[in-house]
């Protein structure tokens, strides 16, 4: 056999072996394809399970939207009560006109608008007055100092 044919035959055998090994163990080979099928089956079963959980949650949500008894039970569990429910009545105790229940919304009735412009104005005036006062006092102390120098 000539050396050129041997070289070509060895290259051909190398190509065939590489192709067979890639077909079995390669990234798109038989083994990887079977592993991907197993993974796909797991994803399908998980998707079916998640759909069932979603359907159960939808049923619970519909019941919470429509069933008033269930809403009241869940609200009590969270600390919300109906008006007058959960109240303790003591003999001889006069109830205030304003009462608060647990979980009720409290709104401040005398809400003041907090305008800070008057605070800024007042602080600016105090700053200017203190500057003027310090300037006047400094001038007076310098004048007194000059008078003492000239008098001696």
C-alpha cells in the first residue's frame, strides 16, 4: 500500500470513529438526547403540578372574593372586627364619643398644612439681626478702644 493511501485510510478511520463517538456521547448525541427527554418529562410533570396548584389557588381566591363567612373568619384571624364585635363592656364606664377598633383606619381630623416659608423668613431675620448687632457692638468696642488710646 502506498503511503498516500495509508494516510487517507487513517484519516477516513479517524473521521468514522469521531462520527460514531459524537453520535453516541456528543452534545447532540444519543445519550444527551435521552437525558433531555427525561428532563422534558420532569418539566411537563412540574407544569401539570403547577397548573393544579394554580387551579386550587383560583378556587380559594374565588371563595375569598365571594364567601362572606370565610372573609369574616380570615379578617378576624388578621385582627379586623366588625363594629361592636370584640368589645368589652364594663358597667359604669362611659364610652368616649370617639372610639377606635383594632385594624380600623385612623385619620387625623385637624390636619395642618406644614408651610416652612415662615420658618425660613424668621430664621433669615434673626440671622440678619444678629449680624447687624455683632457689627454694631464691634464698632462700639473699636471706638472705645480708640478713645482709651487717645486719652492717655
